[in-house]
C-alpha cells in the first residue's frame, strides 16, 4: 500500500525529473537574439548605423526603409530558426544591379555586429548568426 510518505517522495522525484528536463534545453539562437522584440531592436540599431555611413548609404537611396525593416526582421527570424515566414525576394534577386563590393558587404556586416553589440547579444550568439549569414555573400555581391 502506498503511504502518504511514499506518495510525496514519488511526487517530489517526478517534479525533479520534469524540472530537470526543461532546464536542460539550451536557448535557441532566436531566443538568444531576444525573440521578435530583440530582433526588431537589433534591426533598428542596424538601420541607424547604416544611415550614418556615407560609404554605403547610397545603396539604400531607392529603398522603402519600412518594407526593408520588416523584411530584415523576417529574414533574421527565419535564419535564427524563429519560425517566421520571410516574404521578401531571394538574396540574389534583392541585390541584382546594386553592384555591392566586398568592402560594401564588410561595412554592412560591421554595422550588424555593432547593432548586435549595442543590444548586448552574447558573442557566441553573434558568431552563430554571422555563420548562418556568411554563405549569402555570393548572392549579395558583384552582380
């Protein structure tokens, strides 16, 4: 027969097992970036940084910044496995005719790193995001 003491011990052990199972899952990259709110803040800082850079701001002269902002938030969400849907053009199609050089690309990446730093994103999460974005270099530059 199960006594009250055995019942409480079983309940306590069960709660420990459930609690330890939840605690063992590391946060996703999306969570490390702060979810949608964090990605929105990163994007806003990034756009301010870009707007102040005379080397590259001309690339955005014909850009609807509000739509660009929304697409960038969606893109960063998708890339960080946040479960969002990206509504924009492919990276290749979005950059055709812009003639983005490696120097331009590097400047943009620098502004993204600064925005991530401004939002106190841990370096491991910054590096994880950059690793997911780096393969897009071929689709963005020199066309």
